[in-house]
C-alpha cells in the first residue's frame, strides 16, 4: 500500500512539473489528452488549479471543458471513420442495441449524462458510440461541453469549500454508490423532461 502511495505521489509531482511551464493552459492540455485515449487524473488537476488560483475557478472549469471537447473530437473522428467494429468488441450485442436506441431517441442526453460523471464511467465508450451512430457534430460538441462544464464547475465549488482533498472523498462516494447516483441523475432528467412536455402540452391546449 505504501509503495502504491509513493508511486502516486511521484506521478503527481511529475505531472505538475510538466504543467508548470504551460501556465493556465495546462488544464486544457491535460483535459484534451484525457478526452482522447490517454486517461489522466483530471479531477486532481482541476482541483489543484482551482485551489492555487481560487478567484479564477470558473475559467479553469471552462478550459477543462474545452480541452475535453478537443480530445473527444479525436475519438469521434476514429468512430466516424469506422469505429463500429471497435465498439462491438467492447460491449455486448444487447448493450450495443440499447446504446443505439438511446442515441436515436435522446442523443444529447445520451452523451451529456456520461460527460457529467467522473470515473469509473466509461465516457470514451459513449463518445465512440456517438460517432458510430452518427450523432450531429454540433450537438456532439455541445453535449460534451455542457456535461463537462457541470462536472468541473461542481468540482471547483467543492474544492473552494473543502479543499483539494474533496477529490478523494467524491471518488470514494462515487465508487461505492455508482449505480445509485446514476439512477438519481437519470430519474431527475426524466422527471425534468416529463415536466417540460406537460408544460408544453398545457400551453398548446
């Protein structure tokens, strides 16, 4: 356990040494790499920037969201050019059909919701699926930016309140109650959609 903690500490120091020359743009570069196929500790990076420069927390949330979009575009391109076989190898046929149905019915929400959630959500899988199912590119960009913005803004506000250690607290809670939190979020979105539809029908009547 101590060896693992030592390796993580050294990895974190190495990462911050690489980011330092980039200044404020470091958070966007890391987010772009993380949005592609290189998994990086984005929550730790964003929390570190916010805690070191508290007055510009909103700027870091925006930069991280933009970087995530840029990295995801690479995955989108791969999926659009022939990612169906790659996607089918990673998921079962049943899940493939469910994903297809989700992107056909509610493409924006099918991508925005995973973009809001931290690991272990398989976010890149949903990005690949969006390309395979030919999601509109503008809607693709907006969905990822919106979801990531919600995620990083909440993380930034929690960091301002509780410090960078909140990253580990959130990770532990999320790992322990992943499906419960996912159910709550999905139920909230469905409730909001039903409320909006009812209001629209009321206006038409």
